[in-house]
């Protein structure tokens, strides 16, 4: 995304990476991980973003497009498929 991420953006990326790892582990995880705390943390962090934050990031988080948000924050937005929103 940007060379310098804010602390909030860094925390969002960390939570998105945690979510990605938990989802990938689901098929073999015993017991299954509880994803609700991660979703709650992502929602709380998204509310902390200022109105001037990256509009794509705000859009992805508001639409719960967490994979797209993760790719954006990793500087891999070009890998995002164009959605029906635009």
C-alpha cells in the first residue's frame, strides 16, 4: 500500500494475516478456531481509521472484503479482482 502505514493500518494488517492463517488451518484444526474475536477486532480497528484514510481500504473493510484489504495493505492491490461495486 503506502510506504509508511499508520499504527492502525499495521494492526489491521496483523489481524487480517491472523484471520487468513486461521481460515487456512480450518480444514485440519481441532477444535475449529473461533473467528468472531478477529472479526470484532477488525471492525473496531476499521472504526479507528480517519475519514481521510485510503478510500479503497475503507471500502474493503466496510464491505468485509478482508482478502482484498489484506492484499492492498501488503502492496499487492493489483492482484485484487475488480468487484461489482465499481
